[in-house]
């Protein structure tokens, strides 16, 4: 069975739009600042998609597009201005950033109250401590929602996460291991140095593939009846396509789908959830900053 990320993202968008309507009744409109440095093609697409989604849900958004040669002090000055602006409740700095800019420093400079990407150390700490008033990273939060809304039992399950990035691997492990509803899983995190990786992945009730390697998870690495969440977005050559390439995940989809009870496709699985959770976080930030 396919887990339809587009359909589940639309459910969350509908809930977010309803929350935007409640805020509008108080004469409040959530605002999201979208910061992009340079013209990385993928970043242009991602920021554009986020802006369109904001418009559709009634969230105010504004693009701040800086040239590739922007210095770190210049970007820090913009973030300082946005941190102080009451018009923007959330700030998203699109990565990757040019090499002259320290990405980690930039994420740490965004106000934790406006860090709707969930990358600030304070929000990371709140997640690890099980506090619910911070912001969770969008992709990991979206993965949990995919599982919940697809009727997958997380409590008591063995989740194997392949990949230990700060953006996906570590936070999704932290979310699913919490002592909380729709969590309480036993989580194993694997990576490039894991011995006998297929033996570990075959023990998973829920397998999350997030290593950034095309078709790295093969059918022999998945047990019958497992739930497979594919976070990978990889471009591989394909002469039959107009652009000469196509998107594939970290999972060998055609082979693994024959064994998995449920599986996300690429595209159309995890991807749409990231934007859905970003806008959810933006509305949460607005509520927190305008509470009265």
C-alpha cells in the first residue's frame, strides 16, 4: 500500500488554513520570511513552492533574495532585522548557503521563537527533553504525521533509521522515542559505519531511509510486512526523460514495494509533508507570539 504524502499534506494544510481563519478573526495574520542567498536551482524551486503554499493558506510571506556574493555579516544583519520585525512570526533560511557563510552560525542566529525550521539549539534541546512548546524540524515531524495518519502503530515498534543527519536522522529518532502518544518506539540509528547493516534493517517494523544514496535500501534489507519511509531525493540519469534525469529515493522502490506493508513513493511521499509542517510551525509561532 502506498502512503500518499500529497493527500496527507492536504489534510494538514486544511487544518492549518482553519487555524489561519481563527487568527484572522483576531485581526492577526501569520507571516513567514523566506531568505535565499544565491541562485541554487533546487533552492529557487523550494522557496517558490513555500511561497505559493503560504499564499494558498492565507499566510503572509515575503522573499528576501540576496546575491551569491553576500557576506556573512550582511546576512546576519538581515536576520537581526527579521528577528525584530513583528510582521514575521517565522524565518526560514534556505540551505545550502554559499561557502563564505557559516550555515550553523546562521541557524543559531535566528530567534528560537521564529525558528520554524526547528534547527536552533534551543529547539533541538526542547525536542530531546520532550518539551512541546518548541519547533520540531519539518521533515521528521512530517514523517511522524505520515505514520499516524496512515494508521501505523508507532508505540512499541522497532524503528530503524538509516542516516544520522541533524536535519532528519537524529531528530526523527528523538521524536519517535519520546515517552508520548504516537511515539514510544524502540529506535535504532544506523549509518555508514554500521556493521552488518542488512541484518539490522531486517529487524525493523518501521524503516526510515535517510542516507542520501539512490536505491541503497534493497529488497533483501527489508522484512516482509515492514513499513518503509523513504526520505531520499536523488537525481539519476534517465535518457527517456525530457531533462535526461529522474528522481528516485534511497529505497529500491519497485523491489521493496512487493515486501512492504506500506511504503512512501518518491516523489509524492515525504516531500509534500515538509512544506505542510513548515506552515503548521509558522501558525504555531504566530499563536505563541500573539497570545493574549
